[in-house]
C-alpha cells in the first residue's frame, strides 16, 4: 500500500496523492462551506482571467476546484501555477483546458416533453405575432440544441428564414458543432421520418466487435446553413438584443447564485417584450418576478411587456 505523507512549501502544506504533491495549505480563506482556497489556486484564477477573460470566481468554487484539480493531475503538474505554465506554452493543452472546463453533454431534442411544450404552447403565439423569429442558443455545446431548433422551425414554418444564433465559450466544440455530426445516442429522440428528412447516414466504420460511439450521421447542409455559430463568454461578453427566444439549458450548474442572477437579468434584457427564456429540466429561477419575468410554463420564463 502506498504511503501518503506531507511536505511543507512556501504556500503551506502539500499532501502526497499517489506520489504526487498538490498544494494543501494549513490555513487559507474559506470561500465556500467545506472549501479552502490555496494561494496557488488564487493566483491561477487571476492568471486565467488575464489570459481568457474567464472569471472562475463566478463558478461554484468547490465543484470547479475539483474539476480543475483533475486537470492538474492529468497534466502531471505539481500545482495549479505549474499547470498554468503548461497551458500557456502549449496551445493543445490550452484547448484541452477549455474543452474540459465546459460540459459538452447533450442530445437532439433533449427532454422531449419540454420540446413538445415549445412546439405546442410557446412558439405558436410568437409566430402569430411575428413571421420570422430571432433565437439564441446560449451555451450550444456541439450543436444538438441549435439544430433541434432549426429542425423544429422548419417543420412548423417551412420556407421561413429565421435568425438562429448559437454560441459557446469553447472554440474547439464550436468547430465540431458546425460539422453537425452526431452519434446514435445523440439522435435517440428522433423518429425515422424526421431522421430521413434532416439527416444523412454516414458509412459504417469497422469496429472489431467494439460498439462505436462516434458520429453515425450528419445534419443536412440546408439545416446547418440556418445556424450561425460564434464564440461567446456568457459571463463577460456583450449580449445582442431583441431575441424572441433564448435557450440556455444545463449550462449554469457550476455558476454561483449571484452569477446566475446577473445572467438571468441580462437574458431578460436581451429578450424582446414577451420573449421567452427556455432553461434546463433541472433548473428554476426562483426570483423570476423580481428579474422581470412571468412563468407561463415550467422551465419557460416570459419577459413582461
């Protein structure tokens, strides 16, 4: 059995984890219940903000620290600042850092019952007021949500050109999103008729008996062309305005409550009067009235006139 000892450093104490030393100070400020911040981690957050504009203080500290600590260990770095030096020097490691910071788990028409509400209850009144809609998929990951929106709008309003923006912090995942490639798991909520109309099946790849979780199909070019992708930091960059619908689903789970409140208030300002914010199946905005929303359906928040 391995022994786990400790050695002292200029920042406090280091705990040996499987032969690897990681900062664990004897005394440091408590930023959350049960979480102690090291000087090394505080400097790392400051340098990340200088380099990227990403303010890690706006994320729940305990969860984000755990996530980043795993990245430090994977890079075989001794501490957070050594890991920062690695991502500063190595563009591939920096891209991997941004990729691992974001949660890129999705599927087309995720939570189908909510998409049914969108189709039957939310979009029809909008389309009755306005022929072409302006929509934003915020935190679009690898494209499942914006392509779901593009397909739904094509089904409801064939031939109408809507404005559909899709943004994410991660440039690497945006490049993937533009390709419109999906696995069988991604399309489990797609029926055969919809698949035949909007997707192309890719040639099967040899798998030597191992199930292949890679891309098996691609969104057709005419649907891909309806989505405009760009990089955007929800916690720092400016928002466009006049949106009829903003989708931000399963994106804010690592944000602090204060960051969430500011973000939801900015979404409200970015919506047109009576525009709607569509959030994830496990998310609630408890102070929606103070922000300026009404809530016509669970998980849908409508801006007041």
